[in-house]
C-alpha cells in the first residue's frame, strides 16, 4: 500500500483524539464551533478540506463537473468501489443510475411493504414479553439486512456474514499510527475480497438461471444496448449492502435514542403516521446517519476565498449542514413538526441517495410497529449509550431499552 492510499483513511480520523468519547455521541458542539469560525478550512493532519456550511456544501454537490466523486488514482484503496455509481461522474454515472433506478422505483418498492411489516412484527414478537431488548442488536441491525437480502435475492442465513463484512468496510481507524491504519486496511481488504467472492458466485448463478430478484435484474439490464460488466455488478451489490445497511440501522437506532431522550414525544407520535413521518425527517436532520461525504477537485479552483488544488480531498459535513442556522430555525432543537425540512441527510444532486425512498418506507412501516407495540420506551437502568466509533456514520452500537408491552 502506498503512503498516499493511507492518506484517505486519515481523513476520517476524529478532529482531536482528546474529544473522542463525547464527540462520537455528540459531535454537534464541535461542528457548530467549526462552522461558525471556519466554514471552510484545510486540516494539515488529515490533509483535506473540511466544509461545514449548508450553502457551501450545496454549491459543491450541485457542481459535479468541478467536484468529482471519482477517487483520484493515487488514493484508491480497499474501500474504493471505482466502478459503482457512488464513485462515478457523468456520463458513466448517468447510465448506471438509469439501470439501478428501475429496481428502486415506487412500484418495485411497494411489493416490499407487507414483507417489511411482517419482519418487524416477527422481531418484536421475539422480545415483547421480556420487557427489555438491545434495540440495535434485536431490531435495527437485522431488519435492513433482511430487507436488502430479500431484494437482492440472497440467502437470509448469510446475514451475520453480511453484517460482519459491512461493519468492517465502514470502520474508522482507531488512531493515526501507521500500525493502526495498516491493521484496518488489512482487515478491510479481507472483507472486500470475501464480499467479492460471495457476489461473484451469486451473479454466475443468476446469469444462467434468472430469478425474480434485483441481482437477476441488474445482470440482464440493458441501457443503450449495453449490459453492465461483471465488475460493475459486483461493486453495485457491495455498495447496496454496505450503503443500505449501516445507514438504515443508524436511522432506527437514532430515532429510538431520541424517544428515550425525549420521552414526552412518545404519545404524540405513537399511532399518528403523519407525525411519525415528520419525526423521521427530523431524526434524519438532527442525528444524520451519514456524517460526511467526500469529493475531489477536478482542477485548481477558488471556493469562498480558498484556493483548492486539483485532486484535493473535500469532506462535506452533512451533520453540520443540517444544523446550520442560516437554513434551519433553532437548529439544535428537535422539532418533530418541522416543515419545511430541507435536510441533506440523503445528499443532494445527481448522487442523491438511491435508497432514500426505500429507507423512508422501511422506517415508516417498522417504527410505526415499534411504537404501537412497545410503550413507555426508556433506557435500561445503568445502561450507557455506545456510539459507533466512526466519524463517517452517526449511530449506536448498542441501545439497551426497557418498555411496557
Ligand atoms: C447515496 C445516505 C439508505 C443506496 C447516498 C448518499 C447519502 C446517502 C448521503 C449520497 C452519497 C454521495 O453524494 O456521495 C443514506 C441514508 C440512508 C440511506 C441516510 C438511510 C437512512 C440507503 C439504502 C440504500 C442506499 C437503504 C439501498 C439499499 C444508496 C446508493 C447511493 C446512495 C446506491 C449512490 C447513489 C449515486 O451515487 O447515484 N445515500 N442512504 N442508501 N445510497 Fe443511500
């Protein structure tokens, strides 16, 4: 591995190691301070630009011709998916998005509604009499993995493996030491190879024996008379698994975290689908599951008085944009009726989250069931919130709760 490929992993080191434990659970005071003092700044240690302001982030997301999603060759590493839609610019991006978009169209998704409800009910059946559960392990983790396995048409029994692979792929380094970065790199490379081998087998099977599933659709999809290459299909499957799991799990966990922090909201939201909808949107803004996006400058460019050079790395802090007082009134207050709520938790522009409709649907169905079936949800006595040790994702590793059935 070159030194430069390690550099990209450094981008996701916490700003200051001293702030570690509290900043993973509550990075907002730090982000607010940085947004106020330096909406755009260069961090020498992490060797990247940090962008904190909503307008600045929108300006970048609206200009893919200047701020690319293609990882410059010198940075490519075990996490890169250079042939997936996430890391392509137009025109290649446009073509892949057309193919992928079909599988995520409303008509395709509505077929999943009943399945999501039955999985959610089954997961609650298992714990309801106990009066306590780890909401992350018992609900927020399994549900999105089962849904995406169902869509892709892969064995649900393999979901522990999926979870392990996707957790490994999204880990942040523990510290800046070369040993730590190297260890993480080796672990991620291993997970990546196992994932590739897994999907290669499934894709071969679906080529010769198509089924009614997403992998079969992608394998046989054509745009302008062309099908996707084998590598493009493998990377797309990996992207769906990783992008779809961690994020939706975190949305569920963050939502229930808010219910424990603000217990007076529970009666207001329970059994009220419209309120539930706006509360889900407010959770996405207030505790955004994806903290940051990466972009790379295509050429030297001036941005708000800063001179950026070609192939510079930009970290766009969505969690900060979603608390920007220039756009949101009382941004540090949770307002479950907030409207409009133009948060950027799903990104913006040509790479706007392909799974946004799916995860909103999952959240509306599954969290409605949680709220109807579990009353008086509270943090288990003596339990502490365990955050995911990542600067990229914002969520909980464990959320022990008690409730009345
Ligand atoms: C893209 C967030 C759920 C698949 C994105 C982006 C964000 C995001 C911020 C933009 C990336 C960029 O501009 O570089 C979220 C959040 C989710 C979620 C917060 C849940 C609460 C899902 C699900 C799936 C999915 C369930 C699929 C199963 C994708 C894909 C892209 C994407 C394929 C790339 C789109 C493109 O590059 O054109 N997501 N996501 N996401 N997301 Fe999601």
